[in-house]
């Protein structure tokens, strides 16, 4: 069976409807780009860079509100202190492998210089997960140019999943992991909001993996060759066009924990489970001394909170369904989640009639 | 079918083994006591106080390490600032209804004065959930004596669940909720640790309720008469005898989020989802200028982290299974989770053979 | 020399101009009330309650944004979790002694019930400092009525300082401490904002006390009879009419640390140094599903940040200048800061001409 | 008058005694190294890298406890999430300019690879302040080799101050700023502890600068040519050999705010005021499953807390006293603090006899 998205297999998680592409790019203005590096010479490279633009290039002067939650902080997300302090995000975001956070972070400064952004300094947001089980990470293959290429090629519309961008060398619940995305449409207070997630999924043990409650990991049994179980990480980027304040974005970010739990992630010690949520529904322009804002009443956030959990859950599962078996350094092979078996197991767990 | 604990129904969640009582009191030294107030005159009272002693009375001079996590802070836990600052807990904990947090908190100060505790001041930990849908909360029925009675009657060994103590008037996933408990035994680094949870469960919507992944809430269908769905709260107290530092207790507390998610809690806006974890494995005596401590390596915490999630999950389900239908103010009735139907549904979701 | 305010002594700290009353009540709408309990029978009582209304009674349905910072958390501020989560404050604030936080907290719930506030539950903000060196705290003299009286008598305009309200039994830098207030006017972005502080000052060692940089504590020498040095606490309430978001209120609250440092407070272990800032410049009405807000650009906050430090500094000094010598339990006497000596010392430290 | 350290000018701030070198290197095992880049071709370079080793190379497998505080988060300190989560620091620290945080951060990964450190991944701590007013930052002059050179040349004993390392292009209180250090010896509980600070000082407005309470900035008058006032940042590294837990290191870090306030820093919006404290008094070895620790009683931390403030204060002043006038890009000149005038002003503020 060819790789597919979860819904294409007839499996629906959650109750809220997805957007047009069931992707973070359903949130208007969001752009995603990838640089994917797969090479066998001079060393075995399985890595890349994922870029997410919260708006188009106007982000440099038209900030979005943002908030971060660290469920388990064995990871890196640069730019943290400033988002925690001010709640504003005014630059694109990248995700890459652990050893390359730095060069990718500085690359965003270089991009800003190239594009004549009028800011004395920048505190870019770059996060990571570790791909050294498949990728020769200590060869430091990612360059400034790779990062800028991912940023430059970012587009709206449907986006690739699985072994792409920063997600190229990932392992998730002891299957091949990677990049995944999903979205939800929320109707509240007479308005329609979209919320989308993009994950770089690289965490978890197989026995805890569940899909819509079904213990699929236990059913599929242990791996023949041990893969990293208790290390790894997951980065979740949540985007919405709802008019939220920074403190509300923090709340949204915290709900990625819930979606992660539904799939079977418990935040093992070695995992960097760090979640960023941003909201494009307000504009904070560099030229303004007073900004006029709208705030969705906290009382009316429940559907968004649930949607944050649902998109995280489905984005992880989409990463698993899209990622293909990969062999990397040291002869390590991470096997893809077998979709035909998956469908069979889900069938076996269908409830009998009442 | 009489009320029962989840395991007595043949339903096992999680993979780690429980302790002797499958209760927080499996952690050596922990004592739990209740004052339960159920009365129809002069007003309809359905409330109470739960007391948890981290050690016996020696707690006043032999502190435990502790850490707090607020998943959704629409609630109260007094003593927060000091635990966040210092990571020490040197007094018993109470849980009660929202309107009585204050009197119960001061009662712990009065108890210390009564028992000649030599401390100039105390910053007691008292948490709450709201029972005003069943209880005439604005009659403020809880007194200092009620709180002290719960503290004084606390014991080790098996403890009551359901409509007892602070959990008396709770509603959970639109069923009758209340107090619940569970425990797990963890083997690691050649040592055996116990971890236990006690919850006061008063949150959640029915359609999200799951047991071992089975969407039991959807199967049982909506309530005939609406009950509070998006308000409510859950307090989780996690205890362990592992030798953890304060920062490790914070990590443990955060895993209650995972167990809550497994049952279907997403932290709605109106919910005060606040989690306290403490560890008795070290002793910090008031008389010491230097304390000698042991620390379990963070790398070896994974089973404890998973166990924190598992105990939270099962403690909530035990609360649901124990709590009995209750009619309170305004003729409101919260219906118990029907155990026979529950067993039937779980049966229908048993997987077919491969 | 009679007690006086710092500026009445010709001593000016900071550079920004104060408001009309040099008080937190310069911020439009803020009301302050006190209950002061001084009695010698049946026991020696030196305590009270301070009430601060962020708006008039409309606060119950027209919330202000708020943020908290704990510089040293050996103290209590109830309501913390919800302000940290949501950033909204929709009830009056009280400050009292440590043993009475609870009864005063519940009293605000009772007041809401009395005044038919339509809210299912409340999470009131009540903070404390410890007055047991002068006050027979373990007699628990404060009642619900005392708290409600402070709330009911709150007014705008000039307010009392020194031995009043919750500040009645305080000790500060080993002098008699108490309640103090100050304000600043800030011009920025073509608008005029007022920021005010109210402190309950009960911390610090004499040798660190400074006024406008002058080491007044060292000059005045040690106390003859030891007073509490390293215990004690300070609560700071900062109010402004600037249009700030919750995350900006948190930043403001953090600057109380700076003002405290200027007076000589270093946050000793026994001190509960907890700071709350709220901003009335936006209205979040309970009836709204979408609120329209204004936000002062973070880039334009500098004068407000400095003003937060300046008002904290001067409010502490006003507390010291207003408080009069008090004898309390166990024959303990806390001596007032001697104003004539103070003026002499400040004169001796005047710079010589260049 | 040649550049000198503050105490060499006869000016003593604080009351606790300094260590042998009055430097962070008074804490046994701490090593500091610099790479200083000053060049006029091909572009005007005034920048560098500062390296701090918490222990010698054994740090890779023998971690120290650590804690971070962000007083104003307009800055970057990588590694934050993991220190916040686990409280362990197992790698050297660097400080550099804003645009080069990334390359320096990755350089620590490369150093670990070079030196065969057996760790799958690293989350290095690298902080920054902005030097673009004097340095051609957008030429990105700092290389991997520069960072490794600073790490490799680190030594114990007395260390350089002023225009060295990451502090090369700094401006502080509108004077030439840079790198500074100081230390204090604390006697408590029958033990002797050393605490040291190293700062990269690049913040502040001249009118707020104070030395031992004397308003030296106002006395010296405004700059002729405007320098950056409200931007800039300060990084503070605090080290001690006291046996502190991570949560106690966080408390220590927070006291840098106090020392900063004493010099006149209020944390303007544009400032990244981020403080890291670590304690070498415990050993957490990678090979251990249970570590045996000592903890100084929180009650006995007061002298250390005050010492943290004092060392921060004096380290900033040492940076100002050491830094020499520098001309950089765009003909910008940052003038050194004139020491002869400083001494005169301090003399004028000497108190008259009582």
C-alpha cells in the first residue's frame, strides 16, 4: 500500500472538521518550505531544514502574537526568552537537527540582512530534534545556504510530509517519523477560525502508540532491531488566525501536550517536547505606538483548545503515515508504519453492534 | 451492579503494576482523611474536605520536596509561591470546595498552633474544585472544625473513593465524579519505588471520555439533563518515595496532564487543572544546616514519568466508578457512570482475533 | 518632628513627577480601604486588612489585565494561578496578615454573594505579610466582617499610610514599617499615563537601608533590641491606566524588584516578595465575546518600567516615614524611623560643590 | 589615570569580602577564556567570544546544577529549556555578539565531537549582547575557530576585563562597557563558600548610573554624541562552590537583578537581561544512577543571596572601569568612564562628620 495520509486510510481522529488542505497552511498567510538533504557521500546524510513563515515577508514589520510551552525541555528553541517576555514573533521559524540549530538561527539573521530588514538585531526562533541515529550529524552537513533555501522556497497550499525538511531523519514510536501537519476549523462567537499544526515527530516508544485509542503499537509488536525509544523529541508549531493575545497563545501551546498524549507520548526524560503557538489574528506593526487589537473571550476558547490537541494528534499520525522506510548511518534502518497492517488492526478494533 | 473499582470490573489501564491498595497510601507514610458533609437542612449540603499528610506529624519538621504544575489555572492552590521558590512542603495538604479554600487554609495554621508546631508562620497548601451545581456553596457550610477533623482522622491503608471529602459534590465528564486514587510500583536502578495519585475529579465533557482508548462517553450518549461540561476542575496530588529533587517533582506533576488526556480531559477554559507532586525519598529536617540527599538520575526517571500518567488516569476512573448518583440543590441530579453498561461497551470494543 | 511623607521632608527620589496625591489612587478609579485593629484586650492585637479595588464595583463584570512576579516566594498571594493563566483580574484585592489570608479570601466570595455578583465562582487575590512579632497572630483576630469593612469603606483620593490596614503590625529594615504609597506621571506616545504603587512593607535588615543612595541604615546604627531582620516580606500592588496586555503587566510587576533594591531589599530567604501589577486601560467585559483592546507598544514602555521602580521605592519610604513607634506582644517595640535624624544624615551626604 | 579596577580606586561597594582575585575564577575549577577580535579591515570589527568552564573538561561527564532568570528577555541564551527542566549544566558556556550566537553554539557541539565526548547530543548554553553600534555585526566575523579558541585558552587565576571577549564592543550606561568580574567569600554553617560573577555589560542610560549610591551618571552629565541608551543587554554568569540544588541556583540568579538595580539598570524594553547561576558544590556524574548530594539549608542562603547581588554590582563597575575608549563603525566612539573624574565625584559625595 502506498504511503497515505491518515484520513485517506478511512481513519478519522477527533471530532472537529479539518480545513481545505488539512495542513498548517490552511491558516491564511502561513508558508512552509523545506530543504531535504539525503546523500550517501561523502557521508550518510539524512537531514534538512523546515521553514515556517507566520506571514509573508511582512512578518519582519507586522508581528504576530506567540507563546511557548515546554512539556519536557530536553531540546532547544532559540528565541524563547523574548517570546516569553514580550509575546511577539516577528521573524520566520525554522526546525532542523540538533547540531545545526546555531547555523540555521544565524542564517535567519543573514536573511534579514540580505533583505534589508530594518532591525538592529533579531532573536530568531529555531528548534530541533536529533537525527543522529540515521544521519551523520557530526559531519555538520547543514549550511547557511540550506537554511535560506528552505526559507526562500516556502509556499502556501498543500505541503509535503514524512521524510522532508528537518523531519528527514526522524524516528517516532520506533517507526520512521518525520514532518506532519493537520488543521481544524472552529466556529465560535459568529466567527470562523482555522488552527493548524506542523510537527517534527521524533519521540516515543512503540508499546505506547495509539491511534484513536487503539493500541496499535502493542498490536504491531516490538521492533526486530532496537531503535531509539526514550530519546528523541517533538517540536509542535501551532498557528491560528483567531485573535488571541500572547497569554492565550501560551494556553494553546500547552494543549499540544494533550494531542501528544493521545498518540502515546509521555515526555520521556530524553525528549525535547517544546511547543510554539502563534496567532495571526492581530497585527502589531513596528510603526505603531499604540496597536488596536481584538481578543477572543477566554470563555470562548474551548473549541480552539480542543482543536489544538486534535491537530497535534493528527499531525503526528500524518508524519507516521507519510514517512517511508529509511536506512542511514551504521546500517541503521527505521521502518515505516505498515499501512496495510494498520488498517487491519483498526478494523479488528471496530466495536461490535450494541 | 454495585459500585466497584475499575480493576474489579476487569478493566486494566496502563502497563505498570499497582501497589497493595492501588492507592496513594501505598507510598509509605502517606495518610488520607476525609470530612464528608451531606445534609438537606437547613440547606442542601454536598461538600467536604480531603486531607493528605505527606508524612505523619513529623512533616512539620521533616519536609518533603515538592513541585507544582498548572495545566489550566482556573483554580486555586494556596502555598504555590513558596513551593515554586523553595521546593519544600512541610505541612499537610487539603482539598475542598472553591468557596472554602480560605477557611481550610487558615485551619491548617490553627492546627499547627494547637499542636505547638514551632514555626513562626505557615504557607499551607489547599486546593479546590467547585461543587455549586449540587451543593449550596454560598451557604459556606465548611468550618475550621471540619477541616481539622479531616486532618485528624487521616490514616494509612485503603481509603474511600467517590462521594467523600472534598470530592463529595463533584461532576466528571458529566457523570457523578469525586475522589479517586491509584498507585504504581516502579523498578529502576535496583530500587523499588511507589508512586500514587489522589484526584478530586470535577471536569470534562461526556463526549471526550475514554477508558483504555474506548470512547465510552460517546457510546453512553449525552445526558438527558445538561450538567456542567466546560467548567469544573481537577486537582491531582502525586506522591512518591523515590529520591527526587524539587525540579524533578515539577516534572512528575506535569505528567498528570498526560493521564488526564488519556481519560479525555483537555483543560477547558473554566477548569482549574492544578497538579502537585511530592517526594518523600529525601528528608529535609528543620534542624539541619546541610542536608544530605540522594537524587535519582534524570535518565532513570522514565518509568516514574509514565507511572505518574498511569496513576492519574486510573485515579480519575476510580473516582467515576466509585461515585454514586447524587441529587443536590435546585433538584440537580448527577448520575453515576453505569458500570454494567460500561462493562458491556468495553466488551464490544474487545479486538477480534488477528 | 511629626511623621511626614518623604517629599514633605524635602527628599525626592527618582526623576519622574508624582501624581496629585502621590498615591495609587491617582490612577483613576482605584479605591483603597482599611480596617485597622489595635487592641490590648483580650490579647495584644496589631493587625488589619487593606483593600484595593482596581475599579469600582463594576470590576466584577469589567475586568482589568494583570500580571504577577514573585521575587522571593516565601509568601502567599491567592488567585495566582488564574492570573498567571488568563491575565484577568475581576475582583478586589486584599492584603492582611499571614494567618488570616484564608478568612479574608473567603470574605471576598461572601461579598460577591452579598452583592449578587453573577459568577459561579471566584478566585480572589489576597496577599499577606507576617505581623506576629507585634501582633498576637495566633489569636486569629481578623473576621469576615473586618475584611468586608475594609472593602466597603474603600475610597478614592488621598489615603492613610503607616500603621494602617494590613500594614499595622509591620517592621521594615528593622524600623516600624507598614503601608505606603506613591505615584508617577508618564508622558509617552502623546498620551499621559499614571502609575501608582501600594506596598505592605515588612522586610529587610537595617544595614542595607538606603534613601536616594545614602546608606541611612548604617548611619543610624543597629537596633538596641533585635528585631526581625531576615524574615518578613513585602507585597507590592502596581496600578496603571496605561493600555497594557497581561504579559506587559508581568513586566511591570518585575520592576518592583528594582525599586525594592534601591531601598536595600535583597529578597532574603524568609521574605515573601510578591508583586502584582494591573492595568485599567483596557476593559474586558463579561458580556463580550470579542473585546477590543489597545496595546502600548513594548518599545514605548521604558518610562513606565522606570516609573514602576520609582513608585515602589517611594512607597516603601513613605511607609517608613509614616509608621509610628509601636509596642506589641511580648513587650516588643518597633521604633519608627527618626525623621529629624534622617534629615540630618541626608544633609551630611549632600555633595560638595564641584 | 590608567584604567583600574574599582577597588584599586579606593571605592568599595557592598560589605562582604572578595576572594583572592576578586573574580569568578576564585570559585575553584572555573576557567575563563577570550577571543578578542579588533580589526579595521576588511571591515570594522570590534567583537569576540567569552568562554566560561564550570569545571575543567570533566564538565562533560560531571555536571553542575544550574538555574536561569530572565529579568528582561530581549536576548538569547540557548540551552535554556533544558536547564529549566533538569537544572543540570554539562558543557562550557559562551557569550558573544547577537548575530553569532548560533555559530558559537554549534562550535561547542563541534568541540565535543573533536574531544570525543560520549554524548549523543548537546544543548550548549550561549548568550549574547548586541555590539552593532561599534562592530560591523552584519559582516558576521565570528567563526567556529574563534569560539573554539576562546574555549581552548580558558584558564584559572586572574582574568582580563573591559574590551575583551564577547564584551569587546559593549556600551554600558552610555560609557564604554565590556566584560567585568568580581567575587565574594561567604562564611555560613561552619563552611566557607565563594561566589563569583562575570558580566557582559551593554545596557543602561547614563542618568541612572550610580556607584555605591552616588549618582555618578548625573554628575558626569550627558554624552555629547548620543550612544544607545535604551537598547543593549546584560548577561550575568554567577558561579559558586556552595552545595545548592537547581531551584536554589534559580534563586541566586534572580539576585543579579538586585545588583543590576544598584548600578542603575532597570531592564529597559530593548535589554536582554538574562542571568545564569551554577553551583559546583555537587557532582552529578553521567555514570551514576543515584547521586549523593548535599544541600545548604535555604534558611542559610541569605549571605549567598546578598553576595550574588554584590558580585553582580561590582562586576559591572569593574567592566566600566576597565573598558577603554573605542571608535568603531560609522565613526562611532564610546567613551570610557573617566576614572579621575569618578574619584573626584566620589570624594565630593563623602559624608560630612556627624
